């Protein structure tokens, strides 16, 4: 086997030229593109991490807002419950007061009617007793003796 130096030198020169051409026109732009791609991927990863952190922050804010809204709603419900209870108590108290007032008015009306009825009854009893007495005595009674007779009869009625 013989080695041809010319072929080997020519192959080495061709390889060096090919390497220089590839390095200048293929590897340079290819490495440049790969470097840009690496930078882009690193940037997108950083941006994704920022978005994840922002999303986590917004989620926490929303949770706090929901918790606060629930607390405010609970406070509003409690306040409404208190107002309703107070209003109900006020209405019950007003109804009791009105019932008491109506009862007192009715009692006054009853007492007034009772007194009126007693006065009417006294007047009628007095007239009847005068008529009965005049028939029994069969004489005419004058006004002074009639007043005496009425008073005496009323006293008797009160004792019974």
C-alpha cells in the first residue's frame, strides 16, 4: 500500500477550505441563530416566570377580595338581622302600647256608661218610688217631701 502525499495534502487543503467556508457561511450564522434562539428561550422562560408570579399575586388578591366580600356580606346580614329584630321589637312594643291605650279608653267608656246608667237608673227609681209612694199614700206629695222620699229610697238601694 502506498501513500500518496499529494492526495493527502490535497485532501487536507480541501478539508481546511471546506472548514473555512462552513465556518464563515454555515457555522457562523447557524451558531448566531442558535445563540439568538437560546436568548429567546431564556427570555421567554423569564417572562413565563414573571407571568406565573403575577398570576399567583393576582390569585392571592382575588382570594383576599373574596374573603373580604364574604366578611362584608356576613356583616350586612348580621346588621340586617339586628335591624329586623329591633324593628320587630319596636312594632310589638307599639302594638302593646296601642292595645293598652285602647283598653284604658274602653275601661273609661265602660265606667262612663256605667255611671250614666246608674244615674239614669236612680232617676227612674226615684220617679217610680214617688209614684208608688203616692199611690200607697193616696195623697199628693209636694216637691220638698218628694226630694226627701227619693233620697231615703236611694239610700236604701245603696245599702242593698
